[in-house]
C-alpha cells in the first residue's frame, strides 16, 4: 500500500535514490516573494539566504537570525503578480534551500528573475507543485494532498498557563486560584518535566504530586484541564516499567550491529522508540492510558527532533542508526526529519483508541509535512526580548502557510525576565493567536499576569476577556481550517496577493477574513502604522472607518493593540448570556458592498461534524440586512457596529 503524502518513503518515481545527492534549480518571477519552509524565525517573508532542512534544537533560546529550528519542511509558497504556487519536495533527507529574490528593471531595464535552489543529501527527486490564482486555493490543495488539519477541542482555544518549574501540587493550586480570584479566564494548565519521577516519561513524582488524579478532578471543577509534557526518550534502566516493556517488545532504535542506540536527555541515558515502525506506534500509543488515568486532558510533545545531549557529532541520533521506515528499512538520514511526525501520529492514534468519543489535544515541537493531521505546534524556546516577540509572529504565520494552522509562542519568551511592557505586548499578541499559552524556563521569571503590576494586570485581563468573547470565531476558524486548509492566522496579502506593498508587510496579520490585528512589536510605541488591504476597515475600539489600500497611523496605547474589522463581515462572538451573537460590521452601500461571515455551530468536543451557517450582509438605504444562505431565520442575535456612512438613517439592523 502506498503511504500518504507526508509519510517517509524511499525510491519510487523521480530522479535519485538512497544516498544519491542531487540539486534542483528553478526560476521565479522578478516580483515573486518566498514564504513557508516550516517554522522560521526570520520570516514570514523569506529573504535571500540558505535555509537548512534539518529539524534542530538550537540548544537554548533562539532569535530571528537563528536557523534551522525545530520544525523544518521542504514546502515553499511563492507569491507573485502572475499567481501563487506551492512546491513540496517529498524528501525527508537533510538538505538546503537557497533563495534569491529577483529584481525588476535590473540591467538595461530588463527584469532579473529570482531562483530557488534545492539541494538534498539523498533520497528521490520527487516533488509536487500546486498552482492557484489565490493562496486560499493553493492551501486547499495542500490540505487535500497531505491531510486535513485536526480540530482541537473547544477548550484548547482558550488561555493556557505553563511553566517549567511548578514545585508541587500546592503551587499549581495557588496559580489556578490566582486566576480564579482575579476573575481571569483559564482553560488549561501544563505540567513540564518537573512533575515526572526523575524526569522519566509516563511517571509521576509521588512526593510532590501525591494525588494527581484528584488534583486534575479538582481543577476540572473550575473548568481548568491539565496537559502533560511527553518526551520520546525512555530512561534505560532496570526497573523502569516503560523501558522494560519496550525492550521486551524490541521497540527501540538500534545501530547497524543490532545494539540499542543510547542518548543522554533529562532523565539520563535513554533509548529511543522507532516511531517509523507501525508496531512501535501501537505500543507507544497504548502508554497514553497512564496519562489519561492521571487526569490529563491533552499532551505536548517535546525533545522529539529527536534530541540527545551526548554529542554524536551533533545533538541527535547517529545518522547510521537504523529505522524501520514503514517496513522498508533505512537509517537516521531519512528518518530524522519525520521522527516527530511519526511520534505525533503514534500519540494521536493512541488517544483516539483510548478515548474514541473525544477529539485528542496534541501539539508537538517537531514534525514534518502532514503534522496538521495530528495536531499543532508551538514556537519552542524563543528568547525573551523584542526580537523574540517579532520571531513569535513570524513562526505562526510561516507554519500556517506550511499547512500547520494551530500554533503559538511562549508568551513572555521562554528565557529571561520580560519587562512589564514586553510581557503585556506579547500577551496582547497571543490573545489573537491559535495557541494562547504563557510558558517559561525554570530559571526564568514568573509569567502570571499579576506578577507585572496592577496596570499590566488590568490590560492583560482585558485581552483575556476579548479572547473569551472571540471563542465562537476561533472555533469557526478551526472548522474552516479542517475543511479548506486555510490557517487561522493569515498574512495581510491573503485575499489580495497582487498588492506588492502587502507582500512585504510582516508586522500585522489577518485573523480569518474578518479581523486585521496589528501587534506592537517595538518598545515604547504608543502609535503604529498599519497597512490596510483593499476595502473599508473599522477600528474595533472607536468604530471609525478607514479605506484601503493604503496606510494609516493608529493609536496603540498600553490598554490594547490596534484591531480592525472588515466592512460587511460577520463575526460570531460570545453573547453576555453565554450564547452566541453575530457582530456585524456595517457594509458598503449597494450590491457591491455585500459582506459575508460564517458560524460553525458548536457540537462539543466529539467527532460530529458541525453545520456551517453562512451569512450575507448588505446596506440598503441606510439599513443593514443580514441574510442566511439558503434562506430561513438567522437564528442569532445581531449587533451592528461600525461608523455608518452619511446616508445612513441609523434605523438599525434588519434580519431575514
């Protein structure tokens, strides 16, 4: 049986074979811009340079100049006036992509085309090209090729709090109580490796967490779920039940002489399951029963590039290490980049087997093309600083354009001690990203909002409340991603890729089609320039209208970052009574000014496919109308917002 695209394989059609190096060069239009290649800190637009395709733990925190990082993919999106296309080299070996942008009017008035040069250390020359008039069409084709993105449970779209360094169960209770006492919404709390017994995977330190299932049940009463870290390496020692079980079933990676490959991680000398073997994935997936029994509602995979602190020439497994590779056999040169992907598959399928009525929640630091089938990702150990804040946004946009729509950074940065202003600006950005999670290292400063003073707490609380209000919109975007491949977070040129000024805009983004978010990425900024796509946009605070394309300068006080709504859009939001209402932004007058919006009817965290309700808005003679596609009652309360044009008689909305 042929594997799905995004799963490792060798041979097959194409030039090259195992161990045969090759290079491919292609030209692009002089005006073309490059995006994608997985998670890159120096994006989202990829400038001239060499980008390595080798999943890598940078060995500490990273900033925009650091490359490669944890999740690389040979997936590049090329956007030009003539159209958009995606190129995927279906090859998981180590390689590099060299990008050079073209130049218009170079040399006697002639355009100089740009080029992309892909060099692989082995494997076949097999690639896919997806062409479309718009990025939306291209990403739809990419999802059809590699799989629909998994839909996270609704609670996973709320706020998460994490820390490497929760001392014990009582500290966890104090943090959750701090959120509750200040009336701050909290959906999940994550436990890092310090809750494990000696850092051993699938264990609990009973002295510090004597009744973890009881703690989980207690927190769940407050609506807070526990999420557990899961690392791939298993401490190789007698008496470790996970290791002994794996050794008995021969699940660990071996070298060419048949010996277990050992590495050094947090728990000490460890063995590595070979997730490229279906039998091993089944064994590993069954181990998640222990996590569920401890009360965890989800997992995050870490250290799965994979990492070993002991140097084999580099901080991963030896390239000669042997892997099953779905029964064909091969070595770590081919298996390295898909190791995290195969681990995610093992965890996801195991959770589906163990709790068949619930959608799993899983996100992974490493992966490859197709990771979206099993969950999302996060930034990894981004450095605390304004550069790290900017890199956070680059990673989320780049991953979305590579097919992984659910991701987010460590708010405040993984390392260091953010200033109150930096923390707040990071928090305000995070409130509009799919994975909204604070996190930090054991040696770093605290990340609870109240640790930064009363003013930061006030403004962070406002950002939290706005995230809660937008949850129906986020759940809708999650369902749309599963059906179309469109990321939640989109570059500002998403609907107008021929706008060259927008193609170069990297400091703002679209959340779905309705909202334009302009985070503050510079210290001390209280105003910022915002480049608008075509159409009318409303400031969501003042209601003032601005017409694009063009640039405006907006206030950006500490109390909030600029967010604009597209004229005519319908944004489903949480109503004061706990239900859903439709926030309608006044459209243009006349037929050409019609707007649209979608609502995914919430069906819970199971597998039932929700109904998508589509709405059309119009402004006729100063009256806003909202119609449901297919006819019938709109069925939800409507609130019209936005500065109306002079002809508006302000008679209010009419539904039909």
